[in-house]
């Protein structure tokens, strides 16, 4: 059973902090950064303009996250969560995530192609390579930003006092709801985004590294938006390797013309499959009990230790 804890480890407080930091102050900082980009790059090409508007500003969000963690003592342990290290094989897990991101997204696109819902044509020149490289870097920061605030801040702060499964359910649900204002959103798309949030949270837990989530999220977005030119949560890139034939694109259970593959059944299937595979592997390894634990129950957070009758000193147990 859960014991007593400080108010700032309660879910309601963590959600309030998330809303204030990410949704309010974070958006204000993003707006200022977008204004700066507009002055630094006044006349970008259409493809570059799309990247600058929807992806590049999230660099500021990543920097803001790191600043919040650095200046607030309660959140400093999150810096260790995101710090890459050879011991935790961060770069290897980033590569695994990138591979998973491509395979899962390509599966959904392949379903739409085989079903006849979309037709793609190749229209790419070597002159666009710098834009693609820049786009990949910016997509990495955009995806990393969402992962930092959902799969690190919300995930780890909730798991301080609550079982891990609670952190997974709450942050996965909030992750999906964050996309509720995207163009072309539907009930099926919202369901998939929530399931995707749960799948990525479980992947974070099972792999033991947030870098796996950085990779899968980045490559999912880059694959559909910049490799195949399809809507990414309703947003269509002006620059891509393949392009959607304007005369094609049908909305049904296999593909959503307005929202992309995320608004259709194959995406729901592949995200559910990812969940099932992770749970089966975790069961075989005897790890399912970890979902019932909190950082407090594992002794990974600061606990009060009474040194004498007059003083109560806080020490850290790792």
C-alpha cells in the first residue's frame, strides 16, 4: 500500500507542474524562439519553412526541460535518466529505437499501399539532401521534447510514489490527449495515440533507457513525414523523398487521408503488438512485478533518516 508522501509527489501536483512548465511557459518560450527563427531565416524554401515552423522550435523545449531539471532540486534526478552512457548502452538503444520506428511505420504504410488507399511517386534530388539532414535533426528534437516531458518528467515523477503501471497509464493517456487539437484528429486516431503512448512507456521500462523512445519516436515521425510524404498527426511536409499522388488518398479503416497512418487500424494493431511482445518478454524474464513498484518502494529516492532527537536529516538511498 502507498504510504504518506509530500504533496509534490502526488499525481495532481505533477500534472499541474507539467501543465505549467510544458503547456504554458514552454509554449511562450516556443513562440519567442519561432520569432527568432523568422528573423534569422526570413525567406526559407517551402520545405525548410515547414521544418522551421513545426519541428525546429522544439529545440527550445528540450533546452527548457534541461533548465527546469537543473534549477529545481526535485527534478535533478531526471538529468541522470536522460544522460547518455556507455554502461547503459544509450546509443545502441537509440539505434534499436530508430529501427523499430522505421519498421512499425513502414508496416502501416505498406498496409495502405497494398490496400490501394494511397499511391506514392519518387520525386527527390541530391539538392534536397541538406534539407533532409536538417529535418532529421529537428525531428529528433521535436520527438525528444515530447518524450522528455511525457516519458521522463511525468513518468519518473509519478513513479516516485506510485507503482510504475500508474505512471505508464497516466503519461500514456496525457500523451494522446496532447494531440487532440491536431488537424484531422478522430476517435480512432486518439485511441491509437493513447495506445502508442502506453507502448512507448512500456518500451522505456523494458529497455531501461529513454533513448530507445527517442529513437522510435523520431524515426516514426521522420519516416512518414519526410521519407514517404504522408501526414504526421495531420501535418504534411513540403519536402520528402516520396510524395503522395494528389489524386489518391482514401479515408477508411486502413488509412486516414486527413491524419495519416496514425488514424487507422494498422497503427493500432502494431502498437498493441508492441505492447504484447514487451509484456510476453517481460513475463518470461520474471519482470512483471516491477510494474507494481515505485521508486520509494525500491529505495531509490531520498528518505528521512533521524540522526538524533533534535535533527531530521535527509539522506539519499540508491
